[in-house]
């Protein structure tokens, strides 16, 4: 969701870093790991309680909105093989994040697609997965048509 923010998601290096985190976590999903491993340096990071609570308060309203919209629909898309197809598409989007840094605001579209895929996987919402696929296709078209060849 960080890459959705128009200014934060367009800071050079941020989309690439977040893409690497997506690759790390989804790679573990594909290999059926029960728990997500992250580098020790990241695992040891601490956030002050006040900052965490402010961040949670700030995200409460958008999270409620997303929660109301996500339902178990077209479950066959979001389970089994469909889940792995979504994970592979997400990995491709994450791997393309460095390229998206060259095209202004395209990382925001990639971030929206990744957010929608993540929510689709968690909520088993195949309709949301189809939306994420459309966002991925639209972002791909936008990036390819605006690359400075």
C-alpha cells in the first residue's frame, strides 16, 4: 500500500525496495513455507508505540472500506492453482518495479495491483483478483507506452 501514495511511492528506490520485499515473501509462499522469513536486520527493527498507534488509526478507515468490499467470490480463482498464478503475476510486477521508477506514477499502478492481489489472496476474492489482473495489464501498457526508448 505504500506505493499507492502518489508522492511516497514515487521516491526513487522505494518501489524497488518494496518490490524486493514482495519477491521475498511470495517466493516463500510458492515454496510452501509455513512462516515468513525476513532478514534479521529487518526483524529487529522497532517502531515506537505512539507511531504504531497513529499509523493504525490512520489506516483504520481505509481498512474498513476494503474489508466491506472483499468477499469470498469466484473462489476457484483465488485458491489452489489460481493462488499460485496470482503469486507469479505479483512476482513479475514486483520484478518490474525498478522499470516503473523510470515512468512517473506507474509504480502507483503496480502498487494498486499488488495490493488488490494481496487482498484477493487473503479474502479468497476471485473478483478482486480479476480486477488486479486488469490493473496489471493497464499498468503494463502504461509503462511500455511511456518508456523513453
